[in-house]
C-alpha cells in the first residue's frame, strides 16, 4: 500500500500546525471564498450557516461513487451538513441547506474514519467539506495517531479558497471537485455565489498543482484529480467551455465524470429552463465533446 503523504506531515509536526492555522482562520472566517469574517469559533454564523461545531448528516461505505474510488469495499464517505453554495436544483438540499444531522467532536469524527478503514473502505471521502476544513484537518490529526492509513478524498462543489487549499497540500490525496458552469452569471443565478468561474478555475489549478493527474493502481485511485461536471438542460452549464478549460488549462489527461443524473429537485421548478431532466441527445453531445478534447472519462 502506498503511504498517504499526511503521515509524513504528522511525523514532522506540520499537520498539527495546519490544524492550528485552520482554527485561527475560523475566528475571522475566510475558510471559503465568501470571506464572511464572522467568528465561527464563538458560534457566529456566515453564509454556510455553520459555527464551530462539527455536524455530519451520514457516513458509511458508499458504492455509488466513481469506480476507482469504490473498488470492492466502497468509498468511506462522510457527509458534512451545510454548504457554501445555494444551488437551486440541489439533490441533497435536505442536508446542504438546513442544519441536519448530528453534532460530534473531532475525536468522534476520527473514530468514524478509523471504523470505515476497518470495514475495508479504500479511502475517506469528505463530502461538502469547504466550510469544514478545520474539522477535516483536526480529525485527520487525531486519526493518524491511531493508525489512519488510507487516502483522503476532498469531494467539494469546487468553490474553494486558494489560500485555504494550500493548508491541504500534502493532506488530501484525491481532489474531486464539481465544475458546474462556464460563466459568472450562471453561477450567481443558480448557485447564488459571486465570481463562480474565476474562483473555481483558480481552485482547480491549485488542486491539480498539488496532486496532478489521477493515478490508479490495481484499479484504485491513489492520488490525483477527478472533476465532476453535471449536464444541465439547454446547455446551461456551458459544457463546451468547461471541457476546453479542463483540456487546455489543466491537463488533457484529466479524469472527468460527465454526469447525466440531473432532475428538477429542490427549487428547480421555479425556473422554467431547469424544470425538466436532460435528454439523451444532450448527454451524448457532452460525451462527444469530452472525447474530442482527449479527456479521460469515468
């Protein structure tokens, strides 16, 4: 088994320093690009509606993730409650937009990670972690002390802060961000965030700098970048521009999951253009674009 790099950071003392820096940021929160500047360490709430408490909605081996993450025994997913995006079509709105789930501490989160490892999960997959980086780092520090040894997956909406991502350099083995849209106006309209594409482009470039193209050994992902792109009706996602960015500004060897499971969830039916599922023609066209660009598809 390839040893995750966070073990070396732990032995050098660097991982503990990263935890301290993350909690300092929490006091004037700029953990995500909203830069709310609230003191979450005292329970103040910003855009994500989350204070300093760790709240998880669910956890367990997950077999619906990408094949190189799932393997034989599943990806050890941990779903954080809350989100730094407000996607009007969110399929997990019941946990992303309301304070669902249970409050736990960092030691309990570490125990969950170790339990998933013991069950044979091939990785620890943090879902929607952008506003919970302090908790993620603290739990990894606790976990590695007790034998945590499997890769860390950072499964985010892609709307991540550059400087905070640098705290994860050498901690995260596999980045799996969404790349939702090709322009700022669409990101503002459907996910309620400013400067979507500018911020996500910067974030994805930093993720790729840290981990590079996806590496697979014996059918399992060990390190690298996987990008998810959800096809939206009427080409609202700007798929051709998204594909061109990935191929030309990141790497033509990038692994991409072109997803076809869009349906009008949450508030989507309030938007006429989002009120239907995608067609097979729309999905096939997206796949053709990705193949023509030379991207690897999962």
